[in-house]
C-alpha cells in the first residue's frame, strides 16, 4: 500500500526591493501562457510590461523609466513567470525614445540633471539585460531612437510589418549612445549600423528582418478582411541597376502614392502579432527553465561586453551635450512644427566655423522659429 504525500506549502522569501505599486505610464499585467490548441498552462503566466503613453508615441518620461526598471525586476522574481513581453500601447509605436517635452523644458541646459536621468536610462537597459526571464519585444509600431535601443536590449523581437526602425540622435542633437552604438553592429554589421546611426533614415520592418534585427515578422494591415504585407515596403527581392539585391526598402514615386491609398483603405489588426508572441512564449515554456536562463545569460554577454564598457562615459558625454547641441536639437523638435522640427544644420555649422561660441544667442538663431521655414535637406 502506498501513501500519497502532499508537500507542505512554501513560505517564500520576498526578494523585491520595493512593494509593487502602479506607476503612471507603465502597465504591468499577468497574461496566460496559451498553447497551439488554446489550452492554458495551469499555474504559469507571461508578464506584459507596456509603455502606456500613446499620445506621445509611447515616449518614456522619467517616471516611466523607473516603472520599467521595477517591472523587469518584479518579473525576474516572479516564480510563475515564463517570459516578459515588453511592448507599447496602441498600434502606432512601440516607443520613440525619451520624452522630448521633458528633454526640452527641463533637461536642456542642465547637464548634471540629465546625467542623473541617464543613470536611470542606463539602469533600464541593464534591467532588461539582467532580467532572469527571456524578454520579448512585441513591436506594435515605430521603434525609433531610445525605443530602438531598449528594443535591442531584449532577447527576441516580434514585429508587425507596418513598424519602422531607426535612430534620431544626430538630427536632433544627440548621439545614439544609449545602446545603438553598442548593439546595432552586433545585429546588422558595422556599415549598416553606421548608416542607421549617422543618417537616421528609417528602415522598414522587412529590411530590419532581412538584416537580422528581428526574430519574426507578421502582417498587420487588413484590406477587405484579408491580411496584406505593408504596401509601403518592397517585400520581394529584386535587382537594381547596379546588380544589388534590394529587399524591404520603402517605395517611391507613383508606387508610393498607390501604396498610401491601399494603406488608407485598410485597418490595423494586431491579432497575428499577439498570436506570434504567444507561440514564442509557449515554445519557451516547453524548455528547462534553468537551462533557458543560463543560455540567455550567455548570449547576452556579447551585448554586455560593449554596453558595460561604454555606458558610463556615454552618460557623462550625453549630460554635457545638453549644454550645446542637445539643448538646440531637443528644443527645435519640441518647439517646431510638424513640418519642421530640426535645427538649421548648415547655419549652425557655418556659425561655429566662424568662431561663434555656444550660448543663448547661437541656440536661438538655429531654432525653427528663427527662420520661419524649414531649410534643411
């Protein structure tokens, strides 16, 4: 005769630094782990951390940065959590980086304050890279600037194909030193990374997939009840006049005009994106948890080797830059119009070449309001 024994309930030790509490702009949710047949994994869940600032394209405020740090730490300590899904609210943007209103109105001209802010930003990237669970970036829309950087810190990226990817730093008074100069060459190679980081020209999701920036890509545009690929991107391979293979570039001219009409006709549906994320979470759940943790830690070391080496000196430079180009660039973006949100680059270069020192007069002279129209190329 056998006797069935029941394990005594465990009184768990609390390893969280602070009690969980809501933070405005960041949602923390526990969602089911769902298999291909729709069955739920009993006693397990995925954690979804959402940047909830859709009116400003999910740009993160200082408090939101704190919320992501605490959320990643909380999910790490959640014994029933299989994976973390990091995403943005709505279907327009995952994240477009730091909140330019705060940058322009508070941090511009205050290098020591921005240096403290960058400590928090660095801690956010490090919290993603140190999370004890696999982190999936659910790319629901634009992943630009700092959004690109925190997205690349994640272990996987699953995107809807209307999203685009890129940097904004040198066109808005900064350098992409919050992760892109460290991570992007690892994903796409030196030359493609150099092009993205310096020219700040957005990539389509199809190009991002081709270059190795994404784990998986799914359509999101529904026209007449049927999913279609992003009409704005070239989604088939073709050869240009120089014999180069092109895939995922944006259409131009008449093709672009026709694509815009098709885009306006359809509706955005992220159901395939959610299904793809759920499928990845399910696959991760069906592995040994300790082995998965060790594996992701080992692969992350390649990112950490660059990130840990550079993050502090980058933070110091970014702080000092808020006295000069950062101050001008973020003010131009915040105070400009939709048609013109950049400083006058050529005027700035000319005046600096003439010996004009940085100060209020130089900054004001290159802002959009000083010239009335946008003259940049």
